[in-house]
C-alpha cells in the first residue's frame, strides 16, 4: 500500500524505475531529490539541499541513528569557515540548523536532517557540508517511515 503525502507538502509519489529494494533511500545530487522507494516502481520524492562543491560524496551508507529535535555542535570544518557560530545550539531552537529531526548516517558527521526557517530557501540547491537538508515537514514524514539500519544510496 502506498500512503500518499499530505496536501501542501513538497513531497510527492513518483515513478521510480531503478532496481532498488523497497525501503531504500536514494539521494540524487543532480536532481536535488531524496527518494524513499516504496515498491512497485514507485517512490516518495522529497526536494533536498545536497553537499556543495568540494563536500560531495557518493556511495552507500545506512541510517545509524534517529533523533527528535537534535542538539547541534558545528563540525570543525563548519566552525573554521564560520567562527561566528556558537559552539552549541540546543535542539528545538529556531536557530538550530538540524531542524526538527535528524537521521544520522554511518559516515563521518553526515546526516539527513531538517532546517531552519531562514535556510528553507536552500532546498533544491547544493549548499551543505555533506549533509542532506530537508524541509522540516518532509524530514518528519521521512523519519516516521524509516528505521535504524535503512540503506541509503547517494548518486551523482
């Protein structure tokens, strides 16, 4: 059964021809989209921000953890480029760039996560330091559909 997304959400159900097991997350950097394969040649497509030039990655990962209103500590590379950032932003803060949910991956400091209202405009661009940034309403939907251990594929 395919559960259609709620009205007003950026996500939609699309045809997905790749031979990928249902339940797999496929991220297309070129399309700036995350696909959750639901089976029968279908996937839920979510618009995302992908890593910027020089921070790209590709290959396989798995969801290692799931977090509601995660705290954020800027990784050293982000802090070096933006020393004005605080050393810690509490989960639930409107300034927290992780947004309402985070799915951490088994890659060094990479997550699929929400965003701040200020950064919503970055969705559909190449803007992150390696993470996959989603609209908060979409990351909440994805969070509820996947589990720890879910396979993730990042393709160019």
